[in-house]
């Protein structure tokens, strides 16, 4: 198992309340989170991880409009947090509790 600090998740959403809720929920599970809500913030965050292979989960109220080939998984909104946790844990190491 990996150290909690090494399991980082970038949350991107245009709704600040969703960003806060997901950040809090994932932090309680032991993940370290960064957030972005607009193109400029996303660009800065992606530059930090340039060259790394990362899993991408798309979350949308209109999932049929997403190009599913761009994502490793797609969750239609609304979704239960347990479903998000299951998808993330299948793609990222589970954090070790401190």
C-alpha cells in the first residue's frame, strides 16, 4: 500500500459546492485533493502532471454527450458517493490511514 500523501486526486467541476463536497468526502477517505473550476485552473493543474499517465473519470448530468473514449470511467450525475469511491479505488491505490 502507498502513503496517503502520494494518492492525489484532481477534481474538476464548474460548481464550487460540488468541488467542496467531493474534496471533503475524498479527504475523509484519505485522498489528497486539488480542485479546478475553470479552464485556466485546469491548465495549471495539468501542467503539474504533464507526462504522467493518470486515470480520468468523467462525471456529467448528460453523460451521453461525453466522448467516452477520453475517459477511463463515466459516472452520470447524480451518483452515490459510494459509487465514486468504488470507481476511484479501482483505478488508484487505496490510501493508508494515518
